[in-house]
C-alpha cells in the first residue's frame, strides 16, 4: 500500500486515483476547486484529508500551464516525498523548475500516453492507463529511489513504463504525435472549401490520414505551444521535404521532361515506405507484414457479427481489421489482416461459407 | 450485349473484361505483349480476335504515359466507336489529344476509383469495380451518346458513376488523394532516423495518418507527375499553412508570451475540424457523428468473434470499427462506432455480457 497524494482531480488525476484504489493504495485528493475534489472523492478516486497528509508520492495532474508551479510547491510542502507530474510535454516544466532554482532530487517527470476526448473527474476511468505506455523522464539529479517509486505506481495503474531523457521525450512526441496531428489537420483543412462533388471522391486513404483532424483545438493549442521548439524542428524538416516536392511538381508543370523531378517524387514516397516500416505493430513488437483478406459485407445488421463468428469457427486470429464503405453502395468492404500463412485458408473457408471475397 | 474492345490487359483491363463477361458482353482483348493478352484470355477476361473487330466501345487501359497515344490511335482505327480511358489523371491525356488536333466527339475520359496493391492480369478480379466510384470526364465536344455508353458499361462493371469536368476531377483527386499521400509519406519519412525508444511511443493516430505511406513509389511517381500542376497548387497551399504554424511555433520558442501565436495554432486545428467534417461517411451520405464504444479484447483467438456475435445478438449496427493494440499488453482495444442513440444501450449490454469497457 503506497500513500499517494493527487493534486488536480481532472480526467487524469481522477482516473489515477480510481486505478490505484483498485489495489488498495491510500489516495488523497486535492484540487483548487473544492467541488471538483469532492466529485472525485464521490466517484471513488480517493479521500479528502482532514488535516496534513504524509504522502510517499505526490502526483501533479494539473493543466500544463501551472504544472511547474505546483511541482515546486509540492517539493516544498513535503520535504521527503517524491513528486511527479503528468504533463504531455516535459522540457518546459523542467526549465521552469530549474529557472526557479528548485532542487530536482525528488522530482521525476512522467507522461502517461492515455487520454480521452472528454475531460473532468466525471470522465475518469479506473482503466484509463491499462496497457498504455507511461514514459518517465528522470534527470541526472533524480534520486533512483524516486524513479523506482514512480515506476511502481505507474505499473500499479496498469501502464507499461519506459524511460527517456526529457528532451528526448519531447522530440519523440513531436515526431510521432504533434507533427502528425498538424499534418492531418492541415490536409483536412484543404477540404474546407472543396465542392461536394470533389469531396465525394474521398476514399479510405483520406479518412485514415485525417481521422485525428477531429481533435480539440483548445487542448492541442496547449500541447503544441508547450512543445514549440521540438515541434518547430520536426515541422521545419517536413516543410523542407514538402518544398522539394513542390519544386519537382513545378518543374513537371512547365516541362514534361524535367530531369531529376521524378526522382525527387520517388525518393519522397520511398522515404515514407522506410519510415512507415519502423512503426511498431501489434503489442509493440517489430512490424509484421500481414496479408489482407477482403470480404464484401451486405449492409444489414448482424452481417459483421456473422463474419466474425465464421472467422472464429474457422479458427483464424485477426491481427488488424478495417471496414471500408463503397460510394453509394449497399455494402461495405471488410479488410481482415491475418498472418500470411493463414490467408489462403481463411479465404477459402469464407468462400465456402458463402462470403463474397474481393481483391 | 455490348461489344467492348480492351487495349491493355493489366490489372484494370483484365478486371474490366472479367466484370463485363459476367453479363455476357462480347469483350475482345489487345495488348502490346502477346503473352499478357493470352494470359488475360486464359483467365476469362475476353477473346483474342482472329481478324478486325467492330467494337461499340474501346477502353484504353494502358499505363498513363502512353494513354493519349493509344486513345488517338483507337479513334482513328474505329471511326464510329466510342473511346474511353482509365488513367487516374485526366487533364494531361486531354491536353495531349488536343495538341495532336484530335476530334474529341467520340472520346470520354474516365477514372474508376479502383485498384489493388498488385498489378498485372493475374491480379485481375471480376469484382474490382463493385461499389467503387467511376468518374466520367466528358468535355463540351463529347457526344452525349458516348457518355451514355461509357456510363452503361461502367455501371455494368459494378461501379457508381459520376461526372466531373476533367480539370475539376484532377483538382479533386489532388486534394482528396494525391496531397494526402504526400503528407502521409513525408510524415512517415520523419520517423526514418528516429531511434527505437522514440518510435515506440507511436499510437493509433500515427498509424492512421501514415498507413498509406506503404504505397508503391513507382506507381505514385507516375500519378503525381501526371497531375503535377493540380498537386502543386494544393501542396503549395498546404506548405503555406504549415509555414504559418512554423512561424507561430518559432515565436513561442523564443517568447512564452508571443501574442497571436496561440491563435494561429488554434485556427489550424479548427480548420482541420471543419475540413474533416466534410468527408462523406458511410455510403457517401452526409457525414454522421458516431459515438464510440471502447471494449478491451483479450488477445486470444475467437474473442473478436465473440464480441461481434454479442453485438449482433444485442442488435446494434456497427458503423465503423477500429482495432488498437496497447503497448506490450496482451489485449487490444476495439473501437466500435455506432449511432449516438445506440451507444449507451450497447455499452450496458456488453458490460452485462462480461466485456470490459474502456474510456
């Protein structure tokens, strides 16, 4: 049983309390809003202390713009406790603490890769962190015992813990999260003034590229502003790459010969192949090449259920699954990814059961 | 029964022959390679004529770089036949025909939005066009009877036919297909030199944004080069938008105050919201806001089947479905999108059946 004090009872703080209380940890709660704190308590995230508390670990789960201030306050209030925070950008918090001359021995920043599209205590879930990565960002000043305690608590909450230097973490999320978000948003923004007939040609590729373009502008403004230097660096490199492609397209627009221009285009797509191949697949393992079995699904309730029931009977494990919808047609196209050795058998068995295979 | 002559027996030509022969059309085949033509014949895509043929419609299904040449040849060889082509970019073909002084009365360009990651006659499928959009791009010179004939044949092949002006088509596919491809490729390319610990933080957002980055560089070089002016225009606008974001991030990197910079970021994400909302949902209908029910799936064969069987029993229709995998965890996260009115009932019914809901 660990004594954990949570400052900030929004989505993350409340969810962390709920997760730790599953295991019997003593969780105390604090929020600048007494109403929010009481709500989190009522939801079962922990208790509101009557007097002073003596936590082993203080978790600062406030909005990013007050995180450093709250971390510094927690280090002063509890002179022997470990302190962590959950902000999604780490360098800015650390810089502010250093600028204030804070002793960083008992501080270990962290970032659970968990969230929801809704916020507030009422959206808290005891399983929010289950199976999610939780990155710890200790510095050379951080006491190893503090790292060990934050690791233990993050694992108790259900997360897979890894460790990165703060600037390494910020550069990583710039490349794998913040710049992809901007690219998706601005590709989608190009559709804003397109006419309906043009937008009607959208296929699954566009839907995939722009799915996260539906994200909340307020939240993302905070995230991007908090990681501005790292995002700028990756985005500048992306803009440079796109600029080279624009130049090549410009040459091809004025001369069909345009020596070298096709090479620039081919290298851009090939570099994307190489980068894409590095993305971990299922379970964080090395990327696996799956084989896709495509099945036409009549648009009637229960048809997908029938497909999955048939696949379960056939005994094939589904690695990935996508559902695509044809334009104006009364059926969809299910893409079932399986290990290559299982594909032919699955296709035959599905055809035997009357499914129409496609492609 | 329509007499259709197909020039070029690759994936599209062979698939079209297979599709039309389902309905008893008289399909004759031609390819610069006698081996390829004989293979398509052997696969059932049509017959190889002994002597002259008298087609009502000639379909040019060659690689894009010889399309205009073959269309002009077909118009000369068959002075009363209609001629179409299947190239994915229409303006370049038309320009080349006009430059050669071709009479365009009997020509109607077209673009079936169908393809596979494999090419050649052997990859041909009779259902390749089923449920796919097939865009016709007639000009003011095109005889309406020619448009009617191409429409009828495209519908016979299973497609949903729409009509756009050629330059309108090319601008549309630049925005909904070609620029998204470049953005996905170049976002993925930024991962190429990232270390493993950083790439390990990749989540479903990045996977979605970069899925099509696995596409073939050779094919995409042809497509992009063939639509260079339209792609350049959309890409230039995207680069300008990204440049404004880089400037805002630059200001935020040097001053945490940076008046106006946060507004630029918020407007970029909000414009993405607006563009994303325009993408047609299922069946080409107006976009629908679905509610997502998230279910934890143990990583054992048959679990997805059990989920879908349960959903079928509950009677809820699934609108969209995604499977996400946690990092290093023995389970996945299924995202089941349903109409909002059905979400709460589905969630309760699944929980009753022992499913762990998430978020």
